[in-house]
C-alpha cells in the first residue's frame, strides 16, 4: 500500500479510495539515486479486504495450519460484514430503488455518498464513516503500534465495545491512536469516528493515553 496517504480530505476522496481502483504514486530512486515517481494501479480498499479473506492469504497472515482462519481473514470478514450491513441500510434510507445496484457494496456506497452531498450534515456523517473504514482497512494491512486510549469516545459515548473472536466475546477499548509516518491519527472501533491533525488536540482533552 505504498503511496497511499491517510489524508481523505472530502467524501469523494474517501469513496474513491474505498470503491474504485486508483493510480497511486510510488516514490523510488533510479540507478543514480535520483528521486523517481512512478504510478501503478492499486485495487480498491474493498477489493483488498476481500482478497484478505481468500485462503491464499492465511499462511501469510499467521495461519497455523490448524484449519482455523488467520486473524487477518477474521478481521477482514468482520469489517466487510459491517460495511455491507451499514451500506445496505444507508442505500435504502437514502431512497435507493435499483435492486441490481443494491447487490453491490460499491454501488450502494457510491449512491449513498451522492445523495448525502445534498445535506452538509449527511455529507459530514457519510465522510466520517467511509473515511473511517478506509483507515481501518489501511491499518489492517499495515500493522502499526496501536496505543489504547482510556476514556469515552466523544461521538458514541462508549469507553469499550465487544467483538466476537472464534465464538468468544472480547472487550476492547473504543479509542486507539495509531502513529503513522504522515501523522498520528486516532479512531473509535465502535462508531468509526476518526481524528487527525488539530482534531487530536480536542480528543486529548477527553482521554489519557496508555501504552
């Protein structure tokens, strides 16, 4: 995922990253050490998520040969299910009528985003959720040191949430901070809210970091 930036400045950027194959810049150097920028097509984040669920990914993601899916595949399945359920709800809520389009997660998200742009409040909410999914997928494929934050999410008001792992319910902190070369960001695992840049200062007033 080289060349992918975390800066999803608007809803259209987030939708494109999530649902469309896009050219991404790859920064390298030529034989003489001069900077060189090339472009290659990267699959959409949704397609990368689907690929992570295929059997070929299990060995590379820590599969033990026990027949149990690797953690990456389980996480990808859970996130894709969440995206599928939410986009279905939003598609019909915003007046979708084409049952063929409704079969495609990508088309549902694109329709939802297009309709949401008619209202600043709806656009802001759609941007927050879709950009949050993008960051969750990027973090999944780029494991980083994640710092749990003690405190309640300012958006959903929860300090912990539960996820199912192989039939067991695991309690996790809602808020985590993820250091990144382009700047630390934080996200809520429950509602998908994200904080970047100056927004982190406001979040810091609500939480205390724990290692």
